[in-house]
C-alpha cells in the first residue's frame, strides 16, 4: 500500500497528484514518473543542434512564424523524399523540426517529433542522442504541465550521460532536475542537484556552466535567506557577464540583485533594489528588437513584480497597481499553461486593493490567487490566502459566518500541514469570535484546542492567558 509522502493518505499507482492534499507525487525513478515545474529564471538547457552553446551563451533570436513555417516545410520535403526512396529518417532533422515547433509554442508537435527522433536513435543505439531526446522531452513536458514525466525524462537522460561520461551535458541535466525540484518546494533535492552541477562545473573548469549553476542555486538560497552567499555569487556572475559582453546575463543578474535587496528589507537596500530593477528594464529596451516577445516577457515579469512591491512599501498605490498589472501581463504572455507566478502577482494585487479598502476586489483577487496555488498543490499558501479572505469578510457584520467558514478552512489546512502555531492562533481567534457573540459552548472547545497547541509550543504566556479566559467562562472548569 502506497501513501502520499506529504499527507500520508493512501494513493494509487496511476495518480499524478494526491487527491487528498493535491501535492504532485514524487515516486521512485525506477518505478516511474515524477512531477515538477520549471523555475522562472531557470535558464533550462536544451541540446538542440541549432542551440549548441559553443560561442553563444543564449539563443534569443526572433524568428517569426512565417520563417518557421518555411523551415518546417523544407524539413518536411526532405523527410518525404527520404520516405519515398525508402531511406532512413535522420533523427537530427526530427530534432530540428521539434525545435521549430517549440519556437511556435506548438508543444504537441514538438513532443511528437522528439518521440519519433527518440525511437530512431533507440533503433540505432545512439546513446548520446537518446539522452538528448530525453532531456528535451523533459523540458517540453514541463511546459505541457506533465511534470512527473519531465523529471522521468531528465533522470533517463542523466543515467545515459553518466554511462558515456559526458560531463558538460550532465551539468545541464543536473540543473534541469534542480529546477524541477525547486518549484515543487523540495528544497533539499533542488539544492542537491544545483550543488552537484556547480561542483562538477568547477571540477571540469567549465566557467560558463559554473556561472549558470550558481545562478540557479541563488533561487534556493533566497528561500534559505542566505543573502551573503547570494551577494558573492551575483558579484562573480556580474563580472563574468561583463567580461563576455553578455547583456542577457547582465539583465538576469540585475533582476536577482533587485530581488535580493528587496528581501534584505532596509531603506537603503530598497533604493538599491529599485536601481537594479530599473537598470534591468533599461537594458531590456536596448535588446528588445533582438529577442522574442516571450523572452522579453520572461525577463520583465519579475522586474515589474518587485517594483510593484517597492511602490506599495512607499505608498505609491497607482504606480504599484500599474507595475503589478504589467507583471501579470508578462506572465500571461510567456506562460503556456497556468503559471504559479501568476498566483503571487494576483495576491499582491489583492493586498493592494485591501490597502485601498476595496474589499470586494481584494477578495476577488485573493480567490483568483487561491485557485492558482490550489492547482499547484501549495496548501500552505492556500491556508494563508483563506485566512486573509476570512479577515476581510470578518469586517462585515453581514458576512460573519462566511468569515468563520474561511477561518475554519484555513485551520484545517494548517492542522493537516502540522503548522500548529498558525492553528493555535486561528483557534484562539475563533474562540474570541464565538465568545463575543455569547456562544460560550462554541468558544470553549476552540480555546481548549488552542491551549493544547500552545502547550506543545511551550508558550506559557498564551497557555496561561487562555486558561484565565476559560476559567472566567465556566465555574466547572
């Protein structure tokens, strides 16, 4: 009998996510499939023949649909000719065709051609190209939202590359695996794969791979709040990108620096954050004619998000709203399916409308944010959003019972996640709610549960405070 590693409920072999907690299921690689997401600035690595890294750090050239269709037709003509003559179909042509479909955002056709190429290479026992196909299938499946299959393909690619000892490509796949684990909140594995990629890059003296691996590692370090290490990495990255006149890399580093100084959270640091984010936007304008709309949107979304956060701190409400809407627009340009980053932006907009005392819009945007995070199985964020919605409803006498429903929903999520401090606070709040309405029989059970949680937390102050309340309510206590 298998159980979910998150909530311990029984699961079935064919489930891609847990029906109880909605978390993506991570299973043994040898047994099957794993779920993942791609990081917003993951710099995920492709091995397409026309995207090889030698002499070029990033391929962001704009190719319009007419040019792509023309190239696809040329490849189709060659493939048709070979089929007519009974000649074998070259896998490299199928990979090139897949790459073109990917640029058109036609993921279904991209995947189909990769699968055909993979089958060809398997028949030829061409291990390197089998590994390449598995890696690219992983990336396509990420964009499709079939996250379990993405990590499965990355692992297959990694296994083969280790057999043939291709360390440069091993580093790329290690980073892709790190990206996947990062966005399913498995920081331990994300850190592990990024660190392995970084160590192997240093061991092989592959400077560019080292920089990219370190850049990916920064995203985990943000969550670990290791800001000093982030500063060192970004300083080294900036030096490298400037030495190589790599504008794209410099932009990414400005964005990460803006994010860093915002998170450090002091007045001087806010000014630095603002400066870095605007420097990034200014540089994006200088290359806007040489990059696709998708790449531009992916570079801009986080700039606008953190500028919005800064404007909100400075009480520039109109500027904040405009920045958040620009960020939301950017995410919707590059995201093929629902994007978890949209949930964060919607939450910020809700917070803004709450500050403006526009309760209805705040609730609307919190609910929209909740829907996104629910789809991605982020139950902690869902609990936080339920709590925020409940607080807004609690301000209205006509919506008091709706507020209680949301508070109880949040409470259930916190308890299921084992967040007993948050559960204790909510139970205490619910107890007070019922007490103020003269519903002692409803207040007492909530106070008792809150007290028990505070005992577990060894919070004597709140234990004593609640017990005094309980004693004042009943002589039988």
